[in-house]
């Protein structure tokens, strides 16, 4: 039987293809089986990561406490009436500075002036009686006991006049000290009884800045030391620590501390948020890049470093100062290799390799 020429050509081509596959796979053994996902993950976990470290040593540095508080007035007083009567005038203006003794409210005089006149007339009458009794006593017509009785009446008359004059002056309600007339509480036509308020006066010179010291901080700070205060209103001022509470607050376990700031021109205001820096001696600390500060699972601020076995560790730190060259911290071992790059890709307890020429992009 004669075969078709086209069948012969197709068979030849098929044979060539089979020979090519045999030659190319000769000696390669069985085909490789792809790795499972679990095997890939296991290899990644066993691979030792590389981090960049930097050796830092503890050295003496000023221990700067940064505290937060607010400004307060040195004192504020509600000025009150000492007698009864209608308010007839309010000379002080809210927001203005008033001097010590300045008139802030005036009440109606009523019959108080007449009472003063009566007391003066009574005093003059008794003074005449005393003079006459003394003349008669000198001539022997009056006993010394009688003279003493008139003199006692004279003392009583003087006291009555003084009391009437004080009551008359009580209608003038005055500022007890220099300060800002903050709030007018009584208006013309109001009737004030003794103890009712006329207005509020606030003393802002000096200004107080109130902060709270913790149990660890209170032993580092003394009265009379200087503090630098940055106010939320933009001013940076200097003050002196005037008072540190001897007994802590039972709820917060902190100690109230008062700092006095000169404010003669009354430009600084009360109730303003303040950031306070107090230099509390020197302590051993290390300077680290501020950007390596991190948080552990509990939200504690700290730094990852490697120990002598190249195992990653975590140390809680306190930042005592910040400069343009980094942050000064306490809490690290005196000699430490801190992780400067790659800390986000390693875990505490993990063994790592250290490389001074490490590139953070290599672990991403």
C-alpha cells in the first residue's frame, strides 16, 4: 500500500519534536515540585533579619523636667458692702486697673451724716463739762471723782464720733489692693446689705503658674529655682518657684507647685495653658535620634536595642530634653547598641544581624 506523502511529512515532524524533548531533558532528573506557602513562610521566619545599630554611652546631662499647667491670678477678691444702702455710683470700669483704696462703689449716705453731726455735738458738750469740772476741782468745789466721771464720758463721746464717721465712710466701697476690676456685680439702684458683693478684683502681679510634680520629680526641685514658661498665648517668660506642696493630692499623688512670674504691666493673663521647663540638676543620659522612639504593646514609650548576643530588647525611656541633634533619654543601659534602622521589622526576643552599612529598604 502506498502511503500519502503528506502523512509521511507529518510523521517526520512529530519524530523530530519527540527527539528534541528527549535531548533537552536528558540528565535533569524528575521535574521539581513547587514549594508550599507554609514552607515559604517558614523560610522567611528562620531568615535572620539585618538591622543597623549605633553605640551610645551614658553621660551627664541636665535633667530638664517638662511640665504642663496653667496661669492663675495671685489673688482675687469679691469686694463686699460693709453697710446697708442703695448704690448711687460705680466709678470703676470693668477691665481697668484700680489702685489700692480706689472707690469702686458708693452707697447712699442716708442719715449717717446726721449721726456724725450729733456725735460731734455730744462730744463738744462733754468737753465743756470736763473743763468746768476741772476748774471747780482746782478750786475745791468739785471732787476728783466727779472729774474722772466726766472724763470717762468724754472718752465714750469720742468713740461714738469715731464709730459714726466709720459708718459714714463705709458707704464708700474701696479696692483692697491694686488689681484689675474684673467684674461689676452691683449697679446703680441696687440695694446692698452688709456682705453683699459690689464687684470682683483680680491681682495679676505677680502671675502664678501652677504645675503638678510627681513623686519622683518632687525631690529634684527646690523653692527659689528658675523655671522657663511658654504660654499658649505666645509669650516665653521666666519665673521663680515660690511654693511646693508638702502633702500630695490623695487622688493624683502629685504635689501642687506655684511659680511666680513678674507681671507689672498686667500683659499676661490668668487661665492660660503653660508649658514649664525646670532644670533639676544633672543625670546620666544618652542622646538618641528622636525618630527611633517607639511604643510597645502596652503603649509604653521606649527604644529597641540589641544586647551582647544580638537579641532585640526593649527599654522604657523618659525623655528629659530635646534638641535639634536628638532626644536625651534615661532608662537605657549605660552602654547600648540602639537600633537606628529596621526596628519596625523586628520583634523583642528575636536574633538579628547588625550592619553599619544597613539600608532600611532592604528589609521592606
